[in-house]
C-alpha cells in the first residue's frame, strides 16, 4: 500500500477524532476555494501547499503529519490536504495500475491485505509492552481485565479500520490499517492514551483466541506501601494539575468529557495501589457528571469543596511515609480468614445504600450472642454494570450464606465456618448456616440492650459532639433504645418524615427520613408501622450530615408485636409488604403532595439555630464559588469589600489562619488558585465542626 492509500482510509469521523468538526468544516472551505496544491508525492511522504503553508503527510499516518503554520495543535491545513487527496480519484486508479504491474512479476509480487484485524493481530506483543512503560501496562492490564469481566467493549470491523467503543470514552477509538499501534485515534487524555490503546489490543487478541501474556510482575505486583513510587508521584502531580485547570477554566463549564478523564485517573490510582485516592476520584467524577447534567442536587460549591479536600489529601500523600502513608493509601480489598468455630447470630436488620462513588449495595446486621457485639456483611455492585441488582432482588433471591435475607432476618442463626476480615466484618459467602426455630427472646434482648446502644439522649448528645469531628461516627450505625414513641409528622421545608422519640427523662430525639428517589419506600414502611399498635424497642440509625445539622436516619428496628408480644425485626428498605398491609395509608403517604395535606399530630419543635457557618463561613464560600465558577482571576469591587468585612470578623473571632488567607485573596491580583483552595478548605473544617444535633434536652 502506498502513502496515498493510507490517507484514503480516513473518513470524516476519523478526521474529527484527530481534530474537531469545526476544523474539518474550515478545511472543506479551503478545498472549495482551490487553496490546496500537490507539490510532491513518493512512497514515504506527500508534500502539499495548503493556503500558503507547507504540509507533509508521511506514510506513518495522520498523527505524524506536520505543517509549517504556527498552530500548536491540529490545524486545518493538514485536514485540507487529506480531503484534497481523497477528492482525487486518480490516486486509486494509479494504485490499481501499480498493483497490476506488480502482479505480472511472478515471485516478486507482494499481496497487501486490506484487513485491519489481520494487521492488528500480527503486531508484536513484546515490542508493544516495551514501548509504553510500566505504569501504562499496569493500567492496561486492569482495564482489559475489567472489560473481559463485564463484556463492555463494542467492536465495528470496517475492513480498513476498526472502531472500538469502551466505557472510558464517549467517542470511538479507531485503529487504522497501515498506521499500526502508534496511529490509533482517540480523544482520550494524553497521559492515559497509551494505556487504553494497549488494553484494546490485548482485549482483541484474547477475543480472537490469540495468546496475550501479562507478566507475573504486573499480575502479582505488590508495590511498597510505605513510600511512593515515581509513577505514583507522577500520577499525583497529574491530578494536582487537573484540579488547577478545572478552576482556571471555570467550574460552571465542566462537561462529561472531563468526567471520562477523571475515570481514567481513577483507574490509574487503583492500578498503582492508591484505593482511597481512586475512591475520591470516583466521587469527583460523579459530582462532575451531575454538574454537567445540571442536576438539582449538585452545584459548583459542592465541586469546589471537594476539590479543596482532594488537594489536601494529595499534599498528605506527598509528605507522608511509613505507616502514616500506608493508612492514607486505604484498603484495596478486604481479606477474610476462615474461623472454624460456630457463630450464634440474631438478626438486627438491613440497610440499602448508594455511596458517593455510584456503587450500591445492602448491608445486613446481626447480634453476635457469644461475643456480645454486632456483626455485618455486605453485598455490593458497581452501579454501571448490574441494573438488576436492587433491594427487592437482594431481599428475596440473592444468597447470603446460601440463604436469602428474607429468611435470615426472621430467626436465630448458627453460622458455620464464618469468614472474618481484620475489622471483624463477615464475608457473605464461603460459610453455611443452620436456621433455628426461634428468634429474639426477652432475655436475649435485655442483654443486647445492656451491652450496646443509647438509652439516654444526654449521653448520646455527648457522644455525637465528641466523635463527629473525626468523622468516625459516620462509619458506624447507632442503636437507639426507645422509652416512648411520639407520633410522626412531616417537615414541609426539608421534605422529611420526622419521628420524635423520648428517653426516660423525657428528652426528645428527632429521627428523620429524607424524601428522595431512594427513600420513598422507607417512608411508606415506617409510616405504616407507626400507624400500627406494635411497640418499637430499638431503632438502627445511620448518621447523615445535612447542611448545618447532624441527622439520625432510621433504617431498621426491633419491635414487640401487639398481640403476641414476640420480638421481630423490620428492615425499612426491604419489607415493602408493610406498606401494602395498610393500603389506605399507603395511598395517602405515597406522594409528597398528599403528605402536606395531613393533619400534624405533634407540634414541630424547632431545635435548629443559626450557627457560625450561616453567619460567617457561607458568605465566604459564596464569594469563592462565584470566582471559581467563572474562572476569574480578580475580585469584583463588592466582593473585595465583603471579604474585607469577613476578614475583620475572622480576626474578632480568633480565626487568624483563615484571616491571613483571606488577606492574600484581597491584596493579590491575579488571585492564585492555591489561596482559593486554602480558604475553601479552612471554611470546610470550620463548617464541619459547627452542627446542630437532632436532640432537645430538658
């Protein structure tokens, strides 16, 4: 195949991948205006004059083409030269005549295949691996393995080119016949291009039953966890630069293409032994996607706050070693050890969740009778890959220890050969159970109540105030033992169902269930239960930070049956049959609009007060959000005046560190992104330390 034939294979989609649609359109106008002339053509290159510029199209493909113009990236002159070449049908005739002449030369003739798949499968695996570097090989291995597991790659074979669609790119990746691995076209970030392209080659090798061997060093790699490798440092610096570029271009201008690039950085972090960083990048990716979709639950301030936290975490990674760095890395995968003993368990309830990274799952809790502590086991999936994984399929059919949760939550359990992790969590498989005839008894419940949980809201208040600042409380569930249950009512402003419960001293605790797309069933089930005559005993709650308040959200409870006195569990996320039992109530509670018409049976107690965050921190964040959203480098006059007043307030209150950072924002022009991030993070710390508790003490 001669040089011109290679460029005849570039269709418009390939040219758009190389440049963009605007450049292609301008190039077509140059063709119409006869601004392109052929100067020279041979087997290794073709030389053009395009609108006064010299363009060279080499035999290696468009990625190696050059132009004498001053454009730093892809220019219209290269595109116009290719379009001119494609418009000249004499090239095809010339090549056809050449091949006929070669065919008459007997043994000296060479047959050139036009099949891109055949050419791709003939690539030298070892040469490819040596050319991309270890960090790219590591990421490519992880990508190819994930694609094979989820069968998430689409391939279009068009003879002269192959179009591959992968989850990491909205546009196809094109392998062009005659240009080899180096000529693959995509709009991926430069730092991850080689890794993704290599993963595609490896995937296609395996798809066509051609061996592709990853080295044992990559498969079984155990990098040193007490220090950062050079590849990890490079990755951290890339992410750090990405934070600055996002703010410089303006957070209001984020797009889905940015989310794709973040997802690739997440894959790089996972492949390099930084699971906590990978989780943060997945969360950042989700925020960007929601912001690009203009989702009502996300705004530019959410993104700015998270970027500040990510920046601080990156600095911690770069300046820690030894055990401190090992803890900062996080745990990539929980390891379980089999215990040959039998574990006696009583059910507590289940919790359906979706975390900030997009993953979803169910966690089920049990009381360990012998060890006097609660245990938990989790079933989880990535949101992207299992649409059938939902609360009802888990409850009725998905197996935990070879039994569905609907059975496990009714009776006592003997768990044989339990598999425990280092943090005492149970594996959901690899063990067997024996279901007992009975469940909770009064004696077992009294022991449970004395060993764990809170009966006094004063004690609970002290616990929440002392533990939330380090965020440990949000990693655990709380057990709330109720003395008296008040009626429930609706908070119309926050769109939540509020359930007020009292301790023996008459103190009130307000449990809230928020109305959103995931919690509507929880509200229906809890409402139906509270309308019944059953007596709630213990509520399992999960801590949730909501603006300036720390909320306790119920998801399961232990209760005493009205007629029999038996003790049972109720999992609000799974047992939708409760709402169906009270059909009239279910209809009344089903829509929020009808909720607002209900007569409230309890006067709402206002335990929310204006905090320091409302008076000081939120105004500072609003100004910084405006600056970062537009990518501005200077403050407006009124913004500077507001910051001066807020700086004086910080001095008065003793927030000297925040005051000094605000002073830099006021006096320096242009504003430095570093100072924006510093101020935002300090505001975040102050805001997190100031919160209201859902408790009213006498």
